[in-house]
């Protein structure tokens, strides 16, 4: 089984590159190897944020939830696939740009598209990433469909809507979905072990006034079969973010 630390993704939901770098510098040595770059940081700093994470040796989950006309989304997933890393080549004495780092891994290992964009858009999203990756001879990043936001309240339709969205994602050939922990077990049962399940809304304890409605603990997420757990504010707003990571890693079975 994959160790828990390889499943934790910390959301770098901050507004400057400096703050993002500060968190990577603290959390990478604590065991976090995956970071989410979402709309806040990407809007502020663009692909530089992705490059910064990659330069530190970590991988990026690019969560921009693409939702547009098929042609635009296909171009966007292609662009995300080909974000470059620059490294210093000591032999040449100069900076070289490549889509892979020294470990042969491209910076973006996973990205999101919104399933509300519909069948044609999802197909185009996948095509954009596949074609770009083939052209660059790199592995295709995982393309993940967002079903329903974890900030949406749970109602009698939630499970049905999430299941419908996930079925479309699976039929199109997407690699998996983002859903709440409360839907993860159903996803696993329905779509099997090859389907990637990403769950945000992870909480260590209850937070007053939380915008997230469908939350769960790390243990609940793992028990439900989640492959990747996205966690933001419980770590970012802690007095000692690295100790929160330690706490999580000690609490859950490895
Ligand atoms: O701070 P918090 O732990 O709530 O952060 C959760 C992260 O997961 C945020 O960056 C948010 O954009 C992301 N996310 C989510 N719900 C989804 C998809 C992504 O909360 N359905």
C-alpha cells in the first residue's frame, strides 16, 4: 500500500510566490512531496509557482478546474502538461529548460477539469494532455474531473449528481474524480481500483464558520479509499505547520 505521506497534497492557497515557497521549504522536509497550485496562487504568479515547487523536488497538482469551450480547454491542458522546469547544467555552465527534472518527472502530475463542461469538453481536455505529452515524450498527467464542490451542501441529490458526473468522466477516459470523502467509498465500489479518487475538505478538528460543508478526517478519507487527500487551511493557518503534518502522519496507519 502507498504510504500516507505520498497521498497528502497541501494546497498552497496563498497570494505570493514568497509565501508559497516558505510553506514548501517547511513542509517538504516534513514529508510532503505533493502540493496543490490552485486559482489563487496561479492567478498571482502563473507557472512560476509550479516551477518553484518542482525545483524543490516536489510535484504539482494543478487545480484550475478548467471549464470552457472544448478547443480552449484542450489548449489549456496541453499548456499545463508542458510547463517547464529550468535547471542549471554544470557541464554546460548554463540554465537548461526541460519538461522533466533530474528524476525524469514533469512538474504537473495531475490537473483538474470541471465535469460540468460536458462530454465534448472532457474529451478535448484529455486529448490536449495526451497529444502534448506524446509530442514531448513525457508521461501524461492525470486528468481529474471535479464533480461537486465540497463547499456545496449535502442534499438528497448530491450522491446522484456526483455519481452521474463521475460516470461521464470514467466513460470519457478521465483518470479519476474529485469528490467529498462521503462519496469516495461509493466511487471506489462503482469504478474500481484504477479510478483515482481525490478528496478535499479534510479537517483535523471542527472549525467554526467553515465554508467547507462535506468535511472528514484523514482516517475517514483513507478508510473510504481516497488516493489523494487535499488539505489547505488546517496546515497553512497552524502555528507550526510541520507539526500538524507530523501529527497526521503519526495518527494514521502507514
Ligand atoms: O483550506 P481547505 O483544506 O478547505 O482547502 C481545500 C482545497 O481543496 C482548496 O484549495 C479548494 O480549492 C480545493 N477543492 C475543494 N473542493 C473541490 C475541489 C477542490 O475544496 N471539490
